[in-house]
C-alpha cells in the first residue's frame, strides 16, 4: 500500500526533460552514464560504468533493487523515491523512474531517470504547472539574453506599458520604458551576468509608459540563468509596483522635514516662508501662504472660521516656486492679497474646510494670481493645472490660507494629497499661532522695557555719554538689561548698567523696579558700595516676602541673581568711584587710545548673599572713556572661544577703533561684538569724562566763628557778580547764610564753602559733623527752626551727603529756567 502511494507521488509531475538518464544491463550493472548523472551524483563515467546500481545507493535503498527490477518486468516500469549516495558520501534524495528497453539483439535493458526534487512540494511540480505559475503570475517577469534583449516576458509585465511579449522580443529596456533610468537598470543586469550574484529588492523611481504623468516606484530583482555547463545565458528579473509604499514613505519624509524645518523661529513671516519651502517641490510646484493682517500684528482673534464679508484682504507671508522666481505679477512678500466674496480662498476662510480643483483655466484662476489684465499671462507663464486651498487654523482660530498649485506634466492633486497638505498646514499653523502669541507678548514686553529705559539721557556737563541697547532674538525673548545716568549733587553723575536674569515681561518688570530702586538710593548720595548693599538687601528681603506670601516668584524674586555696576564720577577733580555686584568690570579708554580694564573687586550678585561689596576710587584724566556693558555684549555660542581673557581681548580690539563721535563708536562696538539678533540682551553705556574749568568752582575755608557769616555773604556776592549771576544774589545770600550758620552752630571742626557753576548753581557747605539736619515745620510762635525750611523753599533741590571726614549740605538753583 505504501509502495503504491510512493509510486503515485513520484509519477505526479515527473519532468523527463530535467532528469539525469543512465542505462542498466539485465544484471543491474551500469552500462551507460551521462553528464547530468555526473552532476547529480558526482561520479564520472569511468567510475560509474561497470558498477551495480545498488553500489550507488544507500544500504537501505540497495536492498530494494531486486524487488524493483522484478516489478519493472511485471508492470512494465516503476517510479518512486530512493536515496542515492553521492561520490563524497552524503545521501541524495532522488525521484527514480525505471523503464525497460529492448535492444536490436533482443536483450532487455533498463533506462533509469534520476531527478533531484526541488523541495518538499515543488519537486513534484511538472513543467506545465511551473509554466502556468510563471505566465499567470501577477508579478511582472521577463528574461533577457546576454545582450540584454528581451527573449521572454509574461502577461503581467504588460501592465507597466511597453507592449506585449511579442512586441518586446529583441528590444532593450530603454526601448520599452524610455521614462525610466535604463542605464541604472542595465548596470544591475550586467553585474548579475558578470558575477552570478543575484540583486534583490532594487528600487527604481520614474515614469512608466502606462502612467506618464505620475511618478511611480518599482522593486526589481535580478537572477542569472546558466546552461547545462554553467555558462550564463541571460538574466531573469521580476518587477513589483511599490508606488503606494513609496508615496507613503515620501509623505512621512515630508512630515519629518516639516517638523524639522518649520517653526525654527518665532517670526511669523519666516514661519510662513518655511512652510512654502518645505512643500516645494515634494508636494506642489507653486505655493502661496496668506495670513490675516491682524495675525501679523499679534492681535487676539475670535475663535472659529472667518465671518463672511464682501472682500478679504490678507498679507502674502510666504511663497515658493519649484522653477526660478515667480512672475512679477504675483503678489510680493508683505503685499496685500485681496480676495472677493465667494472666491475659493474666502470660502475656505469662512467654512474652515479645504477645497480642490483638478483642472484649471485662466478664468477659474482669476482669484489667484496677478491683476485683471495680467491673469491669463500669469496663468500661462506658470503653467498651472491643479490647485488645492487649505485654511490655516490653530487652536480653533483661523489665521489664513495656503494655496498649492501643480503644473502640467504632473498628476492632479488627489484626496491623499489633500490629507497630507492639511497635516502639513496644521503643523505650521501651530507654529504660526505660537509666533503670533509670542509677537504679542514680545511687543508688550518691548514696549514695557522701552518705557522703563531712559528715553533720553539727562543733559549735564560731567560726561559726554552715548548708550546702545539691543534686545534678544525672538527665540530667547526680551531680557532685563538696563542702563542709566543719574545726576547727583555737586555736578557729579552716577553711571549704572545692570541686568536681570530671565526673559519676557516678568524680566522687564523686574528691571523697572530695580532701576527705580537704584535711582531712589542714588538720591540719598550714598557711596557705590552702600548703594549696592542696600539694593542687595532690598532684593533679598523682597524676594523672601514674595515667596512666603504667594508661593510664586514676584518681580523682586525675578531680580535675585541680577548684576549691577554703579559708578560715580566727579567732574571737579576727576575722581571716579565704582562698585560691582555680579557684573563685568568697566573697560577704560585713555585719551591717547590705550584700552584697559578696571581691577574692580567683584561682589556677589544681588539677593544671593555673600561678602560685603567693595569699591575702588580712580582719578581719571579728562577725555577718558568708560565703557559699561552687560555680559550679553561678549556672549558667544561656543564656550571654547569665550574662555577667560578672550572676551576682554575682543572688547579691547573693538574699543581701539577710532570714530569721529562717541555715538558712532558706541554703535560700532555693539555691531562688532553682538549679532543683529543676539541670544541675550546687550546694553552698552559709554561715557567720556569732562572736567569743570577752574573758573567754574570757587572754594573758601571759613573759621568756626559766627562773625564769618557776613563775610561769607559778601564773598558770595562778589563771586556771583564775577560770574554774571546777579539775579541769584539775593537767594544765594540767604542760602549761604543759613547753611554756614547751621554748620558753625551745630558742627565741629573746619567749615568750607564751595560754589559750583554748571547747569545749576550749587552751594555746598562742608563741616566735620556726623549728624544730618532735619527739615522742620516751626509753629508761628517758635523762634528757630526756619533755616532749612527757607533753604528748601528757595532752592530747586537740596540735600546732605556724607564724606570720609564729615558731611556736606548742598542746595541747587537752576540756571536754565524751571525744570520741564
């Protein structure tokens, strides 16, 4: 039973053409051997002829030979499976078919056909079945000869165009598919012919004859065909259409590129242009991006689609063409793109849905490009064929529209293209909306900071001053850098530069409060180190109170870690005193152009605690320039180039350049050291020192004798007459009389009177006392206490400042009329 089943399996589909024949005499001895038998079992003819068939089989198979020979005589033949022994000793499973033959002399011999099965099931397939499989396969299959000319192809290959199998005979690949890169394909064929190595999974993209307007992708595999002697006779290759997979990969790559390149800045116009740059030419040939004008201004928009109006005016924020520049008739970047009610762009804005049209005419494109008399020319010049419009929407708000065009010789947009465009525009819309929100916040912060910075520096005669401020770029946001010049008593000035950590409105507000605190402390005429000490204490205590009260950081909390440098310059004697809190020391340019840096003890940043602040005192020659700056001026992207010492060398080189004016020099230094859009805010304050002429200052030492008051008045009258200030004689006499009288009555040690004529007339009285006078409001019957009250009424301003060996009480009278 089992033998019959084995015989049936062996007979099913036995391929005689592929079998290895050999001849046995009646005794089962090999009488004839062939080359195919030699390739199958490894024995040469001399080794096989004369040996019994049983010797060529395994022991188990050899025992069956007598039975099989007998069955052939009875049944007229036999077919089945046996295991032969290869010449190298390994077993070889073979399909055997034995047929008796009759020779002319009447002897009966046996013809044996051996065939090695191709596999578990394939080995039993006949040539007819295999031909049906190849011819009827949905995969395109072809065979070319060694000259790469077609000798056979199946029906499935006709789906790619190029004609039927008969029409292909004798042609080359380039003859049947001129739209593909035939050289690359034939190069793979030659490689397979030369090496015998198969090429599997070669992907090729181009335009085939069956779809000339559509770019398609195919996967090809190549295998060499050999004859019986192992010589190459051609190449067998298969073709599979993988266009859908290729387009899916293209879409994913386009989305990845969009995620990488769109939204790299917080600039609305740049983001819109990035969208246009990404989709051309991968998705479209021409793209325009139009945004509502209110979007560009950062205004808050109502949710939902746009309300219907007669006309809608948008601004062209971005556009791109795959071939060269767009015609001049197209709206330029920043120009107004107006659309009439009912036009496709307006419908997209009012409905929030995309729109697509496969075939365009100049009339259908009337709303899109050019002006009334030029639309047809523009349409023909661009060669447009298909269009789709996608509204730009983010967070429920409509921001504008994006229009995609394809030219002729490209397949019109389909539904998949619309879905891809909507996904791309949706991603870009979020970036545009983020930029819009940031624009609004940045503009508010910039307005706030500009309002908190000095609009113009006060006029004075102590220094010639110029300042330059450059806000940070849109990615990091506006910071909290500031500068200031504060007039002090005695014709002195305070120069201040500082910065608050962080960015945005909070940093700008913290900067404003810190600047106000500095000006308030400066009005007390405190030394620089004491100003910073009070400021440090204020920031530390206020930040602690804000944190404990609300659990969130307020504006003074934002100031923790702020830096500040405070400089006081006296134009009478050229003395300059300065102190710093976590801030770079000023640079100094001498009148001969040499650049140096002040060796300033560096105190801790404000609010963080640490050792007390220290100051240094210098005497500056007239014409010396001080450069106070924030660290943003020397910030570098690469830390290696910003190593210690390199920053100062860069600043030194910039300051050594000569310029005709201080203003141009200040701006040139910022341009040389900071980019147009710096990572951090940049503030630079440059002050060129002046000296008051000897004739502008008069000093008298007075004995501590009440009788000297009258002499002091007479002396002052003479000095004012010499200066031509007779109109101030009366008030100045009263001020000097009261200040000198108080100094002699309540203080000890020498008394010194000094008059300074600058933009104001300053009257100063020095004494050795350590207590400050207090303004009183005496009652009608009181005999004293009216001196300082009288001074406060007569002078424009007055005050007290302490010096190393006493104090100075001063009063100012304006020489330029009432203050504005």
